[in-house]
């Protein structure tokens, strides 16, 4: 039977689809393992919501946060530092460009300090290679002015002494 041109065909209903991204989709999009995503959830760094079926569902903001975590870790920042930074983000709305700019400014200061330390290491490394004891008078890296000699002989910092110890 031919369709009646005077009677419009009702649109087909769209298949029901739960909102948000499933954890497997998030893993593919962020490059993180599913177990890592669950770990970050356990650590309170992200908070997915649960669909009626009980399945975790993630928002686009979660993708941004997980990407931020991944990048920050690749730069050597520990989870405690990342958690502190993420705690400053607003609840209930995705982070804005201004939020990310503020976070990156804080991380930039840390990176600049680490770069300065690495430059010092690079520039003084040739005088330290092969010494082994790290308490020579000339060791500018670990024992400027031979401070460790007052604590005894041997590689004091490798033995557990801290350069901040009196």
C-alpha cells in the first residue's frame, strides 16, 4: 500500500541513549586506562555521576580534568599538588578558560623553579661526576661550602641526612 500524501509520516523516535560518556569512551578520548580513571575517582579528583543503570557517566568537564591530570603528571607534579589545584575549581560548572589560566600560572611558577634547578645541575655537573661522596669541599651541587662534613664522613645526603638539617 502506498503512503497517503495527505497524512504526514510521524518522525521515528530516537533510540534512548543515556547522557554522558561511558568510562570506555573517556578512556579512548583521554588515552588513560580505565583503571586509572577509576583510581582518580577513588582519589576524589573526578566525580562522575551514575546513570539509572548504575553505570558511571562522565561530562566534558571530566574529560578536561582528566587531561589536565595526565599532563600535570607527565610534567612531574604529584597527585597531592594536582588535587590542591583542582580543589580550586568551581563545583557544578565546567572549568572556564580563566580557571585554566589561573591553574597554569601556579604550575608555571613551579616549573620555572624546577628549570632553574636543572640549569644549575647542568652547569655544575661536570665538577661532580665521579666524586661519589657528595661531601667534597668543591661540590657546588649537594654540599656548598662543605656543610655535610659537620655531620660526619661519607655520603651524608645519600645516607639520609637532609640538606636542611642543622
